[in-house]
C-alpha cells in the first residue's frame, strides 16, 4: 500500500455555492460601520480594535445609531477573554459540547479580526 504525503488544494466545482454566506459578507454593513466608528488602538494586522470585535460579537448601538446585532448571546466576560487572548498574540481554544456555538464564534472572530472567516482552524 502506497501513501502519498502530498497535499493538493481542492477547488470547488464550478457553480458550487456555500450553504450560507461567510460572516464578512453577511454582516458587511455592520463591520463597515464598526470600522468607521472605531478610533481605538488596534493590534498589528487587525482590522478592528478589541472593543469593536467584542461589540461585533455581542451587539450594541454605535454613536451614529447603527445597531450591531448580537452574534453570540452569553456571558460578556467569555467574549472579552477570547478577544483579549487573541489580542495578546496567544492561542485561543474554544471547548464545549457540540452545539455550543464554538464554530459560529470562531467564524465571527476571524471575520472581525482579519476580514476573512475562512482562515479559522478547527
């Protein structure tokens, strides 16, 4: 038996569509409004400040009246710790039983931090 150690990129079939839009596409208006209102310091290579990332995940109203819908409903402290962990360049591991929004949160964190939710690692 021969095992190949090469990794080939698998291209999606022509005309293939995602089951749902990526977070950065579905919530583009909210991300744009947050970027415009965000005057806080940002870590290197981040599109938004930690405050804006936490606001994007937990929702709120911006000074211009834009309403940011909550993407995660739960203890604010969990989101603050997750964002702070990433901002200080440490690894973040989300643990929990199936169905507790780990993938959902990681997708939205990636969208808010880098603008590309396809960069998450599972």
